[in-house]
C-alpha cells in the first residue's frame, strides 16, 4: 500500500479552508501518512471515504483533536466546541502505525510527553459530536479518549489492537501474540493498555453502540478518576466531573482484559448507565485466548484518593451479557446503589456473576 506523506499539514489546510464555506464539511480520500495532529473546528463534518490515515513512525501526537480547547477560553464551559462529526464511508481506517515506545510508566518523565498524545482521537470539552463507521487499528494507547464531552454518539467502530507480546526489555518477541503469553510468565503486551473507547471525567448524555473487534485492554471504559488529565491537563472550568446518562449497546468484541469497564473513585459520580448487549467474541480469535472479565463495575484496588461511596455509583443496569471470560461474565466491587442485572450468561466455563466484596444497596 502506498501512502502520501504530510497528510496532517495538507488536510489541516483543507479543513481550515472548508470551515470558511457555508457547508463546513470536507471529504478525505486515499492513503495518507499523518505527521501532525489534524484539528477539527465546531460545526464541521469530516467524511473519511475509502481512506487509510496512518501515523508517521516516531511521531508523538494525536491523529484527530477538536480545535477549540487549546484556544483562549477553550477550557471553560462557555468555550466548548460544538457539533463535530467524523463519519466513515466505505472503508475508513485510522492507524497508529509503528509504535513509538511511549507508555504509562514513562509518561511525562525524563522529557517524555504525556501518554495522551498516543490517543488516535482526543476530544476535550465538546458539546455535540458523532464518530461513526470507522476502523481503528494499532492504537498506541487508548484509541479514543473523551474528557468533559457531552451529547454525543459513537457508533459502528471496529478495533484491531496490536496483539504482540514483549520481552523483559520491552522489545517485541517475534512471531508471538497474546495467545502465547501463558508460555512467557511475567511478560506483557507489547503495547500496554490499548483500550478502544474511554469516557473520562465530565462525560454525559452519550450513546455508544455497535462496537466490534479486538482490544488488548478494555473495549469500552467509563472511568471517573481525578488524575492529571482530568484536574490539570484537560480540566474545564464550570463543568461537573461526573459521568452519567450513558447508553452502551451491542459490544461484540474480543478483549484481553475487559469488554466493558465502569470505575469511579475520588468523589467522581457515575450514574444512570445502561449496558444492553455484550457478546464475547474471543472464541477462536487469532489474537488471544480469553479475557479476564466481561463487564466489570468498581474495583477493590485504589486508583484515586478514596473509593466511591454508595451515593456515587448509582443506577447501573446490565442486561444481555454473553461472556467466556476467565473470571466472570460480570464482576461487581465497591458500593453500588440500584444495580440491575438481567440475562447474564457465561459459556465455555465462565461463571456468571462474581461479587468481589461488593456492597449493593436498593434504590431509594
């Protein structure tokens, strides 16, 4: 496959020009190497039509970001970007390309940038968005990262993470995949924590559905944690950090860790979450054997300054789950108020529900 160079600079100029027209839309076609982040403005529709956009080797930047956050006032509620759409047509591929070696353990240390530069798509403070009909592959960390985003939809996304494993020095073990990791005790994935979709602090009123493929870590994660990204790098003045009113439907994926992950700690509330339809697609996967969890809510491990309380994780409904995970189809931990489980199924020896010291409280 032949790629045209400097696609980042070229398509940025095309988007800037298209933003001056009444239509405010643009179509990208063809195969392009992306050397710098493409920033998309408010009230703009970008079509990806039969194209393959691949990050240049050695780059440390996102492929797509919303344009407004880095501008004056972009970190305030009134300065939000609005109505951004990225829609695939035909075969639209976003590709992390050759891994740049940046991971969480060295993020922000010794001159390294923060690991969030490895998101293929990073949206911060966007009110109204649509991301749909796209294939994402070889993500260098989480493929899609949303902070303080609301009133959006993510639909028909297919993932294919790198499935390699690393030697103790971090180098790839030739010819070996996560299917072989049991034969290499103490070894890890070559690209660690390569999630699919992550909704972080401040995300609400979002629909996620029709998600497929393989992810090395969580396929869909709603994680409310008061970390550096949420409180410093990408904080938004005047907005709540809570995650709420999220619908997740029809996740049909092979996930080496967890298909759908919910976690909140440190005072961030997580509530009104519906998960309806999760199918474990790991059986006969070329990338892995089976994951650890199907759906996981809460954790006994401390990620924030304190665990969530019963009034902070509320109204969690999980329906129609089919999993062959090693641990359980659904695992619950921590304090949860009004947790509804319906039609939870394990196959190939997977237990259905594991209460990991969970404290469950009825609806008030």
